């Protein structure tokens, strides 16, 4: 029986990989590499009030988040990206960044479990 995950949704990952377990584990590894960097950069750019780069990193993070099937968080990142372009809702930026960090850290834990399953 397949394990239930609360944060991630593997349907998209399985679809884009055509069920290729090696590709799935490679994509998971890429997620592990990218997400901590995105977390760090988002906080850095926020502290520097560098909205242009904050929007760019939110865009990059959105792609990784979608790959793991986290559509709600991807919508938040899209909103952050759009708001930084428009210079709007600056008061909400930190909240979205904190949510991104917390949810993506939980996703990493779940993906570590997935990776163990695929490496058997």
C-alpha cells in the first residue's frame, strides 16, 4: 500500500518521469540541493529589501515546489513574485517566506522517505 504524504503529491513527479525511478530520485536530489539555497536567498533578499531578486528567486522556487506537487505553496510563491514586481503587499512578503521555509522543510522530510522507497 502506498504511503500517504501530507505535504507532497507525487503524481506530477511520476508523470514527468514516466515512472522512471532513477529520474524520480534525481529530481528529488535536485530538490534537496535547490530548496535550502532558495530559502537562504529569499531571506537575504528580504532583509536587503531587494524585491527584484526576491521575485526572481520566488519564481525559481515555484518550479521546484510544483514538481513536488505542492500547488497551494506554488500559488503563494506566484503571488509573492507578482507582488514584488508591482511593489505591492510588502507586509505579506515575510509571511510567505516563512511559510515557504516551513512547508518546504516538511516536504524535504517526506521526500527523504520517498527516496528510501525508490532506492530499495
